[in-house]
């Protein structure tokens, strides 16, 4: 993973723009209305997202329509997958420990009620 990927996603406004674009292709003015910042701010964030590969632009007359590109999200998923086994193993151990403690607690309650 490249640092630029995480830097692009680190900004809350860029995340809002990405969430908005999940609904489908949007013109800049539509994004301005939905994320509630000025057009210049939306354009700046779109430029950063475009440079990082997250969005693509399609001209339509005077407008430019923006949409998400799937490739960087697949790269993130592949990167996270490398660590998934690490936390799944830890969660499995936690689950086993919790089950043992619950069984012991239940056994103690049964013994004390007899």
C-alpha cells in the first residue's frame, strides 16, 4: 500500500465525498449540495482523490461527472487481508477464553445454589 492511499482517505471530508459517490456518479455541484462545503473545496478534494486513484471523471457537456474506481478499494482489501488472519486468531483466542470463563461462572452458580 502506498502512503498516498491512506493520506487521501485520512480526511473526513474526502471520506464523505467517497460515501456520497457510493450512490453513483455525481456532478461537482451535486456533491457540493450533499457535503455542504464550497465548490472550490469539493474540487480540491476531488483532485486529491483523483490523484490517489479513487475517483474518475467523465466529461458530459459543460459538466464533469465523478465516480468511484474499484481498483484502490481492492488494493486496500488485499492489504487488510494480510492482517485479517492475525486479528481473527486473536479474536478466536478471546472467544475461547470468554467461553471458558462463562462455563466456570455457570458451574460456580450451580454449585452455590445446591
